[in-house]
C-alpha cells in the first residue's frame, strides 16, 4: 500500500467536518508550496496566477472557528 492509498483510506474514515479541515490544511500546504516555488523563481503558467487562492475564500473564517473550538476544549491539537 502506498502512502497515498493509506492517507486516502484514513480520510475516508473521517466525518465530514474533519474532512473539511484536511482539505483546508492541504490547501494551505499547496499555497505554501506555491510561495516556495515563486521565491525560487518558478513562475506560474499564464492564466493560473490565482490558483493558490482558489477555495481560500472561507479559510480565515474556518481557521477562526477552529481556534475557538480549540480554546473551548471541544477539540485538541
């Protein structure tokens, strides 16, 4: 079993709210990777400049909700 298959299997076991958190984290990693590539001089393909922001419109809101739930003890890090 590959790492990808193992991760997919674990994600499939999560409830929808946690799957959303996984998606948010993956989006963060992709954005972070994009910044690293940009700093290294790798430029985006024409027309793909806004891909890093795709799906990020509710990220701050989701993050704030997550932080509140952490502070209230509903979830643990």
